C-alpha cells in the first residue's frame, strides 16, 4: 500500500489535515503533536497557500522535495511510494 493510499481515509482523491492526523495517530513509531502534523500538512500545499485539502500531486511533490517528510512517513529515500 502506498503512503498516499494509507493516508486517504475517505478515498476522495484529496488529503485533509484530519486524514493526516489520523494517519499519524494510528501508526507505530514516533508520535507527533497536532501542531507538528499541521506543520507537515502546511508543507504539502503548493506555494504555501493555506488549503483544507491537498492533491496527490502536491503530496508527491512535497514527498520528493522534503527528506523530513519521508522520514516522518517512515521512509528513507524518495521512492515511488507516494
């Protein structure tokens, strides 16, 4: 299962902050505060615009650009898992 699919709880093709928070709350490993998850979510948005949901393309772009995001999601390198 890809990280995108794992975060997509409602399957609508867009990722919300609530879905990302649920993903981090349900996985094993380090825990992240609500503020930390909100910061991660903010890095997903194109151009830094505050949005309620992000597209798979925005998710993938941030996944490739930011090593910290890959580490937070439990991966070490930019692979086609996004």
